[in-house]
């Protein structure tokens, strides 16, 4: 399947999963030495070729639709390394709600309550608030400390990368579920995974996590 068809299929899937309310969110995928990203204002559930922009790895517009205003966010995450091959940025309800709370730790916005969050997503920092489309979002994600493949943007939403679009979509869904569980248990005495349990999971599944008692 071509990169463009992958974007179109992933957009429909995210809408079907209830993770892209209204005309929100944007997707991108590396395509050789360029990036294909959904256009500004495009509805993920009804994408066509005309809704896709082509940009350089530095964010320069090369053709197609006008790129999403959140393009700097995508470029910043791609610039962290070649392991980031596709990116999903969403305003899904549970992740947005979680992004409005104080983070669980310095490098992780979401508490480690399930093995699936640790295995499939890994540590997820909370990045500072910026206005949507602010170019500084790209700098924030590019320079944030520690390894990660997902982050919450304060009072905004989530950004998740994967080795391909299917992988990024699955991680975005798992992050949404982890946020939902965290919110459901927020005011209850809850049992988090222990540092040892987290370490074992992260090492077995090659998932990014800072191994310390507080992170």
C-alpha cells in the first residue's frame, strides 16, 4: 500500500475508533527523503489525495495541500531519530483530559497502571503548553530529555510515533486507554506497577522508560 493510501486508511480507522472528534488531529508518514502530512483542516475520516501535503525533513513545503499547522510537531519528532517513521497527533478525550492534570512524574505524564502501557507505549512526558501551531512545539519535542515515542501536550492532546502508521495508531489507542484508566482511578487508592515490574517489561519489549524509583 502506498504511503498516501496508508494515511487515508489510518485516518478512517482513528475516526472509527472514536479518537478523532470533529475535524481534529493530523497524521504523517516518512516517504523516502520526504514526509507526507495531512493538510490543514482535513477531516481524518474522509481524507483524499488532495488533503495530503508533501514536506521536506526540515518542514519545507514541497507540494500538495497546505500542511497542517501542527507540522512543526511532526518534524520535531522525526528529527529525534529514524525509529520514528509515522506520527499520529490526536485531541482524543481521555488524553486531552490527562494533559490538563499534573504529570505523574517528571518524565511521565501517565502512571504505570497496566503492563500494556509500559510494553506498547512507554514513558510519555508532558510537554509545556503552546498555542496550537506554535513552531516552538517542534523544538520542545525535539529537545525533550530521555527516550520516548509518545508525549502529551499540556491542555492539548497527544503525539505518538511508530515504526509504521499501523504501529502508531495502535500506540495512540493504547495511550488513550491508559489515560482512561488513570482518570477512572485518580481518586482511589490504586496499585501501580513496581519499578522492578516496569523494568522487566520495558527491557523485554524494548520500550522506552527511565528506570528510577520516581520515573
